[in-house]
């Protein structure tokens, strides 16, 4: 799983049928110190996350398992909202 911050939402007028009714959010990957690392990505939200939330997400084949239709082209999915981070190593 990876850590990210929701930076906005994505609107799609046409979707694959297995994506109907699923919210799309823009997620900025971050490291354990909350520093952005990498390019933003679009992820499916099945847990009601919102802009500004710290989330963990899954990519690849595992991401598609959060949708009811198992055979779908999902690349990233938000699977949880993070309450606190306690990094063990200080910078």
C-alpha cells in the first residue's frame, strides 16, 4: 500500500460500465514525512474520502478488487483514510 493526499476530484462523462457510480479522486503520492513524491494519479474512492484527506491506496491488480466487478481496468483505488503518522526516524 502507498500513502497519498487527496488533492481534488475527477469528473468523467463516459466510463466503463464497471466504473458506473464510483467516485474518482486525484491523489498526490507522499512519503512518510508527508513530502510529495511522484506524479499525481487518479484513484477510485469506495470509502468516502475527500479533498485534503491523507489516504492509503493500492495500485495494480489489487486495486481492482475493491470494485464489485472483479474483471475491471482499475489501476489505483483508495482503501483507507489515515488518522495519524508516527515516523520512527527523524530527519
